[in-house]
């Protein structure tokens, strides 16, 4: 086992090389006890669902969500088996915590899948709130960029990286409500559609030979920082708009709660739904939520970045 850095507030101990983790925090995650997440590899066949496992969630492939996935809960209630198209089977023990990944899979795709559902199940069980959102660090303050697939989250995150800001997460954001509300940095990667990547002045470079339409970018080691939680300044809900203007308005709480509920993850059971709703209500109460309506064009990015900088400063 090797010390593989940090991700989502965990110190990672891994039996396989990992490429998207961040440096370990210098101050042990703000004096909280450091929790170790162990990652090991086994043959894919040994990780598949067993007869006593219960299928609790299933996603079918759609244009907005092109990857199908299934989550099975084991009889222990703290262990899960997850199958993700293009990634294989993963076994998750949220009590240890420990994630077992398929040994024979292509490493880029496998690690991207590792930091999706498997890691999300772990930090959700720990008590943190998962959101389908990107997050950037603007002068030491986190701005969450929330929206459905194809809302422009990753494009805006890539523009922020080009402007010299740190990307904390690209697809799943881990929010901690205990103490000051903060974001725990996730994997240091971006997945940009190839047609979008080509429109940047300096197109992001990465692996593009996987069987999809994305460029898979590993963020530069010198710019990713460590896993120290970043105080959350604002949440921005992204909406496409046919006008050429970029419009920022304060979101009313019921609307913000409804939109964030649709972007959150929870197990399909009453207790989990209640915990998720209560966490979202607390989040909306403690953190400003803004609606941004803008055209899905590269020309709108400079104005968007200017707005985000003001939000981070509290203007």
C-alpha cells in the first residue's frame, strides 16, 4: 500500500497507482481526525453482485446521462456493489471505508469511475452532502457551479482554470456542513467535450483516445493544491438563456431548494431522503444561492468569471 494523496477529505492508501488525487493537507484537514480510504484491486468477476444483494438504484443510459449504472446493497447494509458501464464492478465498504476496483480495466476510465459513485457512497455515509456540481476556488473561497448535464459546468470550470483559478471538482462536489460550510476538494480532473475543448485559446490537452467524445484532462500537479477544505462562499445555479446577456439574480429559497434537490444524491429510503432534505435546507439557509442565466457560448465566459469573482469577494 502507498500513500496516494487525498480526495474528498480522505487520506488515500492505495495498492494501485492513482493519478487524480491531490496533495495531503499540511494541517490534517483542519484538525479533524484524518480518515483513511483504502483502495485495492481484484478481478472484476469477484466484485459482481451476489444473490442476496439488493438492487437499490439503477440508471439507464440517456442523452443527458450516457452511462448506465446500478447500485446493489449487501446484507451488511454498509457494503455496496456498483456496476458502471465502461468501468466494471466496484465493491464499497463504507464502514472501513474501502473501495475495491477492477484490476483489468483501463486506468483512466477506472479511476474516473472510482471517484464517482463509489467514493460518493463513502462520503455520503460519512455525513457529507454530495451535489452534481463543479466547484472552483476563487481567492480562497469556493463557488459551486450547479446544474444538470450539459449546463456548461465543466466548460466554466475549464475557463476558471485557464484564468488561473483552482478547480476543486468537476462533476461531483462534496459539501461539509459541520462548522463553517466548506467544500472538500475532489479529483484533479476535467472531462471536456472535444468540440468545446477546441474552442479555448489554449485547448486543454489530455487523453482523448477513450471511446467517447471527451478530452480527459489531468489538472497540473503544481496548480491542484491539497485537500484542505475551502470555505463555501456561494452556490450558482446555471441556466441556459437565449439572450446574449449574462443575468445574475438571487434565488428564492423554495426554488433553490427544489433545484438543489434534483442535483443531490440520496439512497431511495425515507431516512436517507430526510437527511438529504434537511442538509439541503440548512445549506440554503447558510449559503447564498444565485441564478445565472446566460447563453451557452464561449463569448459569455469572461462576464461569468467576473461575476464569480465578485461573488467570492461578497460583492
